[in-house]
């Protein structure tokens, strides 16, 4: 993949690996109604995949579907609604999906929220942690039986978690288990970094637990793409707090300059397409700028005990809330 780089586009990546890599595969991508998610849907569907994307609202889903069908005449694209801030919504969605589809080759956990004011999910999780990690953790758990049934030794099922170089903005201890609901403090960028670091830990622990089931799990940093809805909560003040957070949190490793260059939407979705199509994906790897890398990772990214602790916390927290449905 040496010819692919930070400036490669999603179409260039797809052409590099070739259409047959997607043909006949079923792909689910969360948050595919806008931004890099929508572009990922477009590219994979145009190369022959059956792509189902999710949207929280029906109006946004309908609008995105109409646009995608116009861009990709004849492609197999559909959408389903799910609210990742509600575990009950995730459960209903997973039940409907597994009833409707007999195979799932690739799951792309793409949806997310960034730098929002302090708020909480339906189930009481701090919003960024709840949507970016907990919602996708639960969705993945519910879909794992289908992924395992679809997977083969020759063609493992893939789980792609959209993380960010912002994972290094997580606290020094990685995950604030003693204040996950932000009762003590709330720095929006720190909380975003923690949720993105959780994506990295989840990807690695998922790989350790399910490698023998022909599952390949990776985390992806798409890049800085400001022309997306992810930036809707940012303004001059949030940019000031961003700089303050960096200056006052000395545990952070330097953010790689190449990972901070602003990208277009097709450049931003390119690394996701690499993760979906590359025949030589590194299990448990972290990808940025179309390459597997260790640059831009929190110092505790390979801490197996921490990843296990997060997994066990997530399972317990979810089961307690689901039991109340």
C-alpha cells in the first residue's frame, strides 16, 4: 500500500484494490447519511457491495438514500434508523437487521459526536462516551453472531471502528473509571479524546477475544475533515479550550503533524475504504493516512489489562440498563 497516502481519495483506494474485493459482500455502516460515512457508502456500493447505512432520523436517511441512488444507479443501498444514544434503539435495530439480512461481512462503526456540551444519553452515559463507545460496543456485541456465521478463514469478517488521533487527548490513565459520567469535571475535548481512545482499546480487545472466530478488528483515524457535521458543536471558544487542554495536559504525546492536515471528505473516507478492502489488513491495527501505524496513539494503547477492564465495565453497564427494558 506504499502508493496510498494522506492525499489518496476513497475512489483511488477502491481502484487500487479492485472492485472484486467488494462484490457480493454485505456492509453495515453507522452514520452513513452524511460526511465521510456517506462517501464510504457510495464507494463500496459502487464496487458491488450491498451497503446498509444508518441514520438517526428518517428525513436525513431518505435524503441521503436519494442522493446515493442518484450517484450510484443500480447499486444495492438501503438505510435503517437507529439512535446510538439509546440502548433500546440499538437492540431493536439489531433484531430487525439480523431478521432481514443473512450475512454481514463488514461492520463499520462510523457514527459519532464530538466536543459537545455536557449532556447524557437516554441511558445516562456521558454523551460522547455513550454514543462513540457504548452504543457501538452494544451494537457490535449484538451483531457478532451474524458476523461469525458469515466469516471464513479465507475471508474473515471485518469490524472497523472510527477512532481519531484525538485519542491521545484521553487522560493519563486512559479511561476515567472513577468519573465516567463527568460528575467531577467536564472538558469537552478531553471527553472526546477518551471516547476515541475507548474505540482503540475496544478494537484491540475485540481482536484478542475473537481472532479464532475469523474476525479482524481495526481502528481508523480518518483525518481532520472540517466539512462534516461532526464539527457542529465547535466555535471560537471550543478552539480556545482545545489549545488550553493541550497546553495543560503534559502527558499527551505530540500529535503527528501529518495526521492533522485538513482533508476533503473523499480523502477522509479513504482510510476506512483501505480497512474495508485491503487483503492484508493487520489484525488489531490502527490505521491513518491509508497505512497501518503506531504514530498518534495514546501511551496506553497496548495495555491489555486496561482494554479488558473497559470491556468488562461496558458489558456490566449495558447489562444493568438492558435489564430494565
